[in-house]
């Protein structure tokens, strides 16, 4: 069964890059441009994993992650933060918000599929 990944990213170029990499590796890919859209898509589609940008207009990624983790219908979805914040305190703040992992930008296109696969295998996703 094909696993589904939701990309929540306001930057069109980043979203396209992530989409193409994940599609190449055989995942079904959904997209949202902000936190509110991401929550709606996650509730509707129940993806196995969400890649969530932290800095977005409107609802940011930390707020969106907290909403998803506090909703019994979406709490089991794996969340990976995408951010340019690279300080130790930033990582701690992001992980405390409910994220399962943290990827800094610019995204390492070789590491991304390995990180995604690790979380889908370890957590068995949301099958």
C-alpha cells in the first residue's frame, strides 16, 4: 500500500522540490500552503506523515502541529518540522511542540528520503 505524505510549505519552490523527491521515491503526495490548510488536509486524508514548515503566514507550523497532536483523529500522524532555525533551543522548542523529527533548510535531498522512510518504518505510519 502506498504511503501518503502531506507537505505543508508556503514556498512554492520548496514545495515542488519536496513533492518531486517524494513522488520519485514512490509516495503519494498531498500539498498545503499554510497551517490551516495543512490541518484540514490532514483531517480529511489521514496521511502517514506530514512535512511541516515552521515559518508560514497565518498559522505557523508549531501552532498547526499542536492542533494536530491534540486532536485524537490526527494525533498518531508522524510530524517532521522543516525549518531554517538551527539553534539547539529552536530544536528543543520544535520537538516540545509535538514534532517527531526536525530537518533544517536548505534540505539535504539525499537525506530527506532516508529520514522519511525511517519514520514510516519505525512508527509504521498510519496504515
